[in-house]
C-alpha cells in the first residue's frame, strides 16, 4: 500500500510536513499533544532521530505513536548511531508496522550533543543508506540475500547537509589545538640536577619537544596536530633521537574519530626513531586511545600521569645517552658546603649548630600546614616536595638532589608549611632550628651572614628557572 504522503506528492499539490521531536524520557504526554495538534494540518509528521546528537525516545517508537493517532509518519534514520545491521533491522521493523516513509540522514556529529564522548558509527553515509533502502525496496538485503517480501519505502534526503558538514570541518579545524610549544631548554622537570647534568640538558634540550594541547580534539584538529609533528620530526637531524611530549592537561575531550590521527603520530615517530610521550590523560581519553589501538610503554609510546613525570623520563634518557647517569656525587655535607663557597673553618662551626637526622623511605620530613620552626640540608638520599590538593590529590613541586636547602621559605617568613616533603629513599638530613639560627647570629654573625647568602643563592636559582618558564609561556 503506498503511503498517504507519497499520494500527496503525486497529486501535484503543495505539501507541508512538520518535525516533531520525541522526548528525552518515557513521558509522551507533550509529544502526543503535538501530534494531535498537527496531524490534520500537515501531510506528514517527520519524527526526528536524536536531533543535534541529543539522546531521545527512538524515532521508530515515535512514528508508531503518530500512526496510532491517525497521522502520517516519516521516520528519520541517521548513520551516526547504527551500523548497517541495525539500520536494516529497524527498517524491517518499520515496514512491518506500517511505516512507509523514511528520511535518510548522515546525522549531526556527536560533538554537538549532550554526550560528546559517544562513539560515532557512520558505517554508511546518507548516500549509501539511500542505496541500501532502495535495494530493500527491490527485495534484496545488503548481504545479497533475497527477502520474501520487499519493503515499499518512500525515500527522502536532506539537501545541503553535506555542505553543513564541510563547513563544520573547515571552521573547527581552524581552532588552535596547540596552546604552547616548548623545548627541553625552555622548561625542565622538577627534578633537581647537578651542575654537570644541568649543563648537559641545556645542550641537549632541543631534542625534547613539548606540545601543550587544548580544547576538544576531533578528527580535523587531530590531523593538523599530526601534520605539525611530522613537520617537526622532518626538521630533526637524521638519526638523532627526539622525544615528542603531548600534554593533555587542558584537553576537554577526544572524539573517537581522532584516535586514528594519534596512531599516525606514533607511526611517524617510529619512522624517525623517536618516542611519543602522552601526559595528563584523563581516564576517559586513556580508555578511548587504548580501545583505538594505542598501547603504553612500548619502544615508541610512553604514558605518564603528568608533564613533570614525562619530562623527567626524557631527561633521564638524554643523560643516559650522554653517559652521565649514575654519576657519583660527594657524600658528605662538608663537600657540598665547600662547593658553594664555605671555608673549612666555617663548615665545622656550622655543623655544630645542626642536628643530624636519618629518615626512612616514604617518611614525611615536613607536613603541609604545620608550623615552620626549622629548615633542612640534605646530605644523602632524595626527597620530593608535594603540594597536597583536594580529594587526596597532589602535585609534585620538586624532587631534590643533595645540594638544596629545604623549608627555608616558611621559616624565614614565619608562615606555616606550604607543602609536604617525603623521602623517596633512605636519606640523611641536617636540621637547623630557629633557636639554633638565632644562636648562630649572636655567636657567629659572619657565619650567619654566609649561611644567609647561601640560602639566597638557592632561592635565586629557583627564581631563574621560574622566570625562564614564565618567559616561555608568554611567547
């Protein structure tokens, strides 16, 4: 039986249709009210299929409601949410229930919807969908199997949809996906290094390229990122190892269609004997990349929880390639103090004001928020300074070597501890209390002045590093 809408078209009269949008739940009262108002005033009611990529009551269910209330239903079908099996199944169900009008659409991209992380199917496009429905009207499924009873759909298409999609791709691809670009000479990890290591990393820092990503990433912007990485790697010296860090800290989401571009980024890195490092991935983006075929910790791809940890790993690789890892450092506080200008007689005096303390791996030396009554000099071992955040999260501010004063800011300013300090391994520190420092000022003012100069030098080095980072960010 031909549809009433097809008869209206064949009559030559001016036809009118109206869209009706199914609800975002199972309460159909308002939807049915709209059907009752419009069914006798238009030639067809076009029931939308998750319009604007927002999840709603199904189009087929809405069409059945239109038919039950005496209206002429036009079922929308998009390619976004179904593969060819599901679309053929829905079409058979519609035909069996007396729905004979279908509007074939590609569908709005899921980035526009209320669940942008949804995975678009797009097994067929709208042109292929039209061909499939026409084939079913001739009595054959897409597999080639013949149907006992052909469908009799009136097939409709939306003119101009392709142009809309094209404009979306062009406009959205122009969004700047890379917020900042750095090299390993611009910023370094928060791991304190010896002077020799610092000089070597400054020399080799250009081998580390950091791309700070931003915004929502879909196939257009991801492909532009791939082009940038390919261009940068082509500029590197042949046979020279390079580390490309992609930091996702400011990325709000990732479209499933973009995963392939990241696979291509990994492939181009492998071609150039380089390593791709991903940092600050959210759990959702990590799962998307993993499902798409990216795997962590192989020869080409590495994943770290944050940019700082990723940078630390790259620096260790560069130092190892230069034969500088595991270099012995002086093991006594005397040697360290001599290295920063203390005389032998001053060192023996200074140590008399200090208290030697051994701390175990994982033990707190300083707890964020407590009173600042002392500072510490690290003789051996390694400590990390963490800013404790809400929800039991933390941010590593620095991993210290054995040349640093720890806790001086709080003690000098008379404020509570601004961060916590934890031992990464068994360590030895020397403690200088407020009382001992006051005693030193009174008994040995020249020694106290030398110590203050030492502390100021340490703070100045950190300020230089911070200034260099701010300068890089402001480019």
